[in-house]
C-alpha cells in the first residue's frame, strides 16, 4: 500500500506545485508592471497618532516624487544658463518625460496677481495692521513712501491699484517672493558663493517606482548630461528626486540578490556534490528548495500584492535554511545504505523535521509580530517557504528516492564531524563541562558589558552618500526645507485650521527674529483666516470712514482722479475664501499643503525651513491646540527602540516555549538539547559587543532565528544519532552540512547594501556558527516519545 501511496502523493503534490507556479508566474509578470516595491517609505509602519499625519507624510513624500529636480551649477552665470537651456531642450525631446521646465513660459504678472485686487483690503501684513491701529499713524507718510519707490523688483502691484503699498507688502511676504530662485533671462536662477545655479524640472512619464520608467528616465538624463558636459565643460549637475533613490535601492537589491543568491547557490551546489558525490541528491535538494521559494513568492504576492526589496534579498538567503529538510532526508538515505526504504526513511526523519519546522515557524512568527510591513512580509515569505520545503520532503522525495544511495556521505566530512563531536562531547560533560561553561562565561562577560544599542531609522533604509549630499546642497541653494519634519495643523473646520495655523506662525516668526529659523511655508500665510481678514478690514475702517478725506489724500499725493475713484470705489472689497484661493494659478505649487479628506478631517501642513532641531521645533508648538510636530524619522526611531526592548522579552518567551516542547519530547535530556542554541545566543551577543556592533531591533530579530535554527540542529543530531549509530559522526556530519549551507546564504547577508540585512547576516553568521560547533553537547538520550 505504501508503494501505491507514495507515487500518488508525489503526483498530487506535483500538480499542486505546478498550479502554484503558474499562479506565481501570473502574479509576477502577467498583470503588467513590476510587483517589486522600490518605494522605501513603503517599508515603514504607520507611527503617527492622527490619521491626517500619515496622509500628510505620504503627500509630502509624493508631492514631488514623480519628477526630477535638477540644478545646473557653474562659476560663470552665462555658461550655467546656456547649459540649463541645452539640458532642458534635450530632456524635452525624450519620451521618458511628460513635461520639462527650464525656460519659463511667458506669463503676465498682472494677470497672475489681478485676482488679489478684489481682496486687497482684507490682506495686510502684521506690521501694517499694527501700524494702522496706532494713534499716530500718518497715511500721508505711507503714501509718500510708496510714491517715492515706484519701481519695484519682483512681483509688483500697479501704483494706482495699491497706493499705500499694503497689498505690495503682503505679496512681498509670500513664498514666491522669498525664494532664493528668481527669474533671470526666463530661467529660475540662484547665486551662492560666487556660483550660479539654474533649476530644471523634469516630470516623469509614470511612477518613480516603476522599473521601466526609472530605466528610461535615468538613461535619458545620462545622455542629456553627457551632451551638456561636452558643450559646456566644467558644468556640474545636482539632482534630487524619488526616482534616484528608487533606482539606487533597486540596483542595490539586485546586487545583493546576485551575491547572496548566486554565491550561496554555487557554494551549496559544490558542498552537496562533494558530500553526496552524485548530482541526483543535489538536484533533488534544489528541487525541494525551489518549491519552497516558489510557494513563498506566490503566497506573498497573493497576500501583499507586491514584494519589498528587503524580502527579495532575504528570499535569496532562504535557500540555506529551506534546503535543511531535504539534506536530512538525503543523509538518512546515505546512512541507511542497502537497507534503505523510502517510506521508512520518511518515518525516521519526520519527528526531527516536524520539531525543526515548528521552531523555525515560531521564530518567523515572532518576526511577523513586528509592525513593519517589510518584516511581516519577510516572515510570511519564510514561513510559507519552510512549510512547502518540508512538505516536499514528505510528499515528493520518497517517490523520487526509492533506490538506496550508491555512495555514503563523504568520508572526510564524516571524519571531521566525528573529531569535532568527540572533542565537544568531552568538553560538555562532568567537570570539564563545568570548567568549559565557566570559561565561556568569563570570555563572554566583557562582551556583554560592551553592548550598546542604536535605533536610528537609517538602519532600515539609507541613501547613497553622494545623492544625499547633492540633495542637501539643493535644499541649501533653493531654500526648500526638510519635509521629514513638519507641523500638522488640524481642526473641525477650515476656519479653525487657519486660525490655529496663524497662532503657530506667530511663534515661528519669533524664531525667525531670534535667528533660529529661516522661514516657513504654510497656507495661512497665503490665505488668512476670516477672523484675521475681518481684523485687517477693521484696521482700515477708520481711514475709509470719510470718502472725501481719503480722496483728498490720494489726489494730493498725485494720483489721477479716475484712479482715485476706482480705488475708493473698490472699498470694502470682499474676503478671500478657500475655494477662491485654490482656484488661483499662483496657489498651484502650494495646494498640497491643504488637506480635506472629508468627514471633518481637515488640516494643513506647515513646512519650517532652516532648522532641523526637533526640540526647538516642538517647543514652538507646545500647548497649541490642534498643532503637532510630525517628525517621521524620530517616530520610527522611537518605534525601533520600543520594539527592541520588547524583542528581548519575546526571545525569552520563545526560549521558554521551545524548552517546554523539548521537555515534553526529551524529558530529562531537554536541558542538553536546548543548551546549544542558548549558548549560541549568549556567545553571539558577546561577539557583537566585542565587535562594537550596537544592538538594534534587527539583531534581536535575528537572534530569534538563531534560536529556531540552533534548535533545529540540536534536534537533528539528537534524533539522528540513534539511526546512524553504525556510522559514528554521520549524524553530526548532516548537522554540519545544514549549518554550512545556512552560513553560505544567511551569512552572505552581512555583505548586503541594506543595513538591516547586514545586521541580520552578521548575527546569523555568528549565531549559526557558534551553535553548530556546540551542538555535540546535545548527545542523544533514547527515552523520548514518538511524534
């Protein structure tokens, strides 16, 4: 019956795998576009208490996400401008960009700012309003000052439309008037340190996180930059934009996949060929592993709809752990010799594989408890991959490995394993064991005392140093602030939000006067609240109370009668409303600062510029209702810190749970079985201390995996020894083989370009290495129950 059962199991399992493979292929390439997520912000969890804050973070991140911001730099002003024109023309000719702005399109300033005239009596600066309210205010002097400065730089209002200069003063405080970038020769130009900078904006033809869009845009930019440099030697191009970060992240992940995936695959292949001395076990081991990876990929895409770069690289490292199950089955076959029976082999390895699978799933389940989307996806990927690889051993390999192995395990590997096992076994018993334990404690103690911690957000995502330097220079030259820190102002109505923002901006202005802040950008500065506009109009009411008086002032100042009549007839005008401001062309670049998601979710974003100290910025909002500083990096770092502290408790809980399972399975021998992973964790922490590696959340997550993997090795040895008693060292040889394959995959993560994976890799490299060497302590005791 077993002979009939085994092939049918293999057929049904094979059919299932083919269906999963087809589904995975469709999810990967059949839906159009790449499911690989290169948006680094997608790796981060929600951390803000107010739902509008998370929406604001995303809005700011993507407000300029699908465009390139380029600055052409040169010491000679004419050269910089000519180079920018050429760059703009070449980029505009590329289909990768939907729009390119270098030379400004012709526009009529009068037409652009004419809509403000209807609201001029409601728009006053704080200084003008306070001056108007003073008893000694002299309107004649205000007229004289205005008439003596008729030629205005930048944005100007016609003299007859604003004879006192109130609207002009208000416009001078607007963001477009404060920007270091000014129109020169139809180009947005800034001058800093005897160098000229000209801005070129290029809107992408699609999402910055679309692989095809990235490649096309970057290739087009490279061609245009090369041509510009040939015609204008010495020109430097500074760049900023999400597309550059996404492309760098993708390139780094591809390098990591190549290094981890290819290197580990080749290393494992050579190792298995040397161990089994036949290509068939190698192919079957890789088949089992491939099934695990394919199932993991399919289920992950089904659940999450996309694949994070972190998961992609981690999946390449999964090869070394997924192959463990097939290795143990292949070792059992090789050790059985001519007495091999496939179904009996399954029954022989089933207890060890099920216990090993349970401990691995426990470690990854704890990883899945993290609030980070990427870590949850990694946990899902690993758990499905482990489960599928283990099932393939039970369902598929017995039908493919009916005949006994033609050759035993490599004698040199078995001899090495036996020598290590005997030495470690002697050290683990009696007085020698107590002395060895005391010595390990003395060696480890200084390392533990050297341990520190670090919860910086850049441990998860980091940008290339050169790109970060260029973006910092662009912020410095253009005056654009750091959008990772901003104020969220929220309220029940638009009027309440604007009033609260005005209160905040009064404090920010104090910081400006104290030299602690350069400026800020917010909606209330461009759209005063109705309360403020009414106060502005009230400040003017006494001056306009007598039409004859105001007409006399204007006529004596030299204004024509028709202009005087038009100006006085415009009083009192009308307040500027939100819908009217949003309809104005000049509001277009700033509309993203206003948020109205319905259901009373109304808010605005205020961007401080020239100050990165969160303490100073937070103090400015202290005690203000509906105002909070959103500092995404600090929020993530605080979350890292909190969960790092939790992780140590979770590790102890996992250790207790594994110990309970081992106590049920191995009874009195349980302490000896749990000792190797426990000692491996302790020595790994000591080694990290000696290496000066600050502990992060990712180190603790990796230690949970060390517990799972280390427990696997102890189980493999303890369960395998009774069945390989006729071949001393053979069971431990299988454990060493599993450990080396894991080191070839997880250990290579230490070379990853992603700091989080580096920490995973270093911890697993140390933990797996220590545990594998200490596993002989778990010598078998034959009194255990059947699984």
